[in-house]
């Protein structure tokens, strides 16, 4: 069975031609984070998981890897009481107009304490209050202060006219290519959603995350370990030869890195993180062990069948 779809190979080959590669550079598309509702629910999921595993703070400074089309999740953090947000992308996607629209759509959701509606894994519903809101962390007092009209104006201004005198800071860094883009120990909370499976240089990325977090800081990452439609079956990239895979990747700045769950966990610990929680989703409908390419011949059954990983860790 041929696992690799033809379209990824064709696109990878085209990137090897310089003139065509320039035309194929990633462009901003209307992805999931263009939806205020999606960003809101994603933030609520992270908060619920963090609270369930011992997090009890209002983070003053939040950093997000791969915010995508908008800074919606970061705006949720600011509307929850944070003062500083860093969004870090490999390729610039976000734009001010769309961020302004998302912000205005988010404000009434927080005012109404809108129940979380995000379905799927990991299920966080049991960690929310009776109304489906993380009221244990986002108390009435916290939200009243966070949503004060003067503070909302400061958030609006931070989106359009950054100023050292503004108590709210929003910094979007794309591309970020050095851990020094954020001061050491400056961040209270780092989050990402379906991003770390795309990072090519994963070891230095985890080292950068560790550098940014203050002692006692937390991070939460949802990592999608599937092929994102590149192959016929969800883990089919482990049946592809290295030559075929290189053709599919071409000169693209990111695709998927193919690191299994155990490598992510190992690299986090090597960087210095203490793992608080690791949740895994398993599937049994992928490729069989006898179909594995030589590179993956010794992979464990756990890694072969793990399709998603959610990790909470501290510094």
C-alpha cells in the first residue's frame, strides 16, 4: 500500500525550484483561530486542564507558540487578567484588523461567562463549574477587574498603538529565531495547541521555553501526532522511506517533524522541566509493525499507536 499522497510530494518537489518556491511561501489563511469562539473554547480548555492539575494563578505574562491566523487565544489571556502576551510564529499570519474583530467578539463571551463548547480530546468538561466555565480560576473579582472599561481600552490600544506607558503589552514575533526574543524568566505560562509537531528544531525550542519561564512557571501543550492528511493512514509517515519523505518536505519551512510522544517527553525533561501530567490518545487503525520503514523499526508500540499528547509541566 502506498502511504504518501501524491499532492504533498508534488508540492515538495515544486519548492525545490527557487522561482516556484517563492510563489509557494506560506500565506495567511482563514484557519480555526480566525474564530473567536474557537479561541475562547481553546483557552478555557487549557485553563481547565491546568486548574485540574494544581495551577492556581492568574498569569501576568503568557507566551503562545504558533498562534496562527489571529492572536485570539492571547487576547483571551488578557481578558482573563494577564498583562503581557507574546505570540511566536515561524511565518507571520496574524493581522491587526482581524485581531480587532476577534477582540470585540471575545469581550461579550467573557462578560457572559459563556460555557465552554469545545468537544473532543482531552475532555475538560469535568473540570469546569456547573455552568461550564472555569469559575474556580476566573472568579468574579478577577473578571470584573480584567473587563473594566479602561482596561479594555488599554487592550485595544496595545493591538494598534503599542506604548511603553500602556499597562498592557502585546508582542507578535514572526519569525522568532532566537531564545533571546523573550527575556529569561519573564513568562508565567506558555501554551500551544497542535504546534510542536511542526517544529523542525525541537530540542532548542524546548530549551528556549525553559529559558523563558520563570522558576515555578507552567506550560501546557496539546500535540497532534497524526500526519495531517499527508499520508493515507493517520501514522502512515512511519511507512515512508526517508527519500520519499524528503521529497515531500522539499524546502518548506515547516511540515511535521515525526517525533513520537516519548521524544517530546524526553526532550522536555532534558531541558529541565518537571512533568506534571501527560495524557495520551491511542488509535489501533494505523499501519502495522511489519509495514514500518527502517528508521522506525524499533519504535515502541506505545509510540506507534499514540496519536495525540497533552502535557503539563513546570520549571
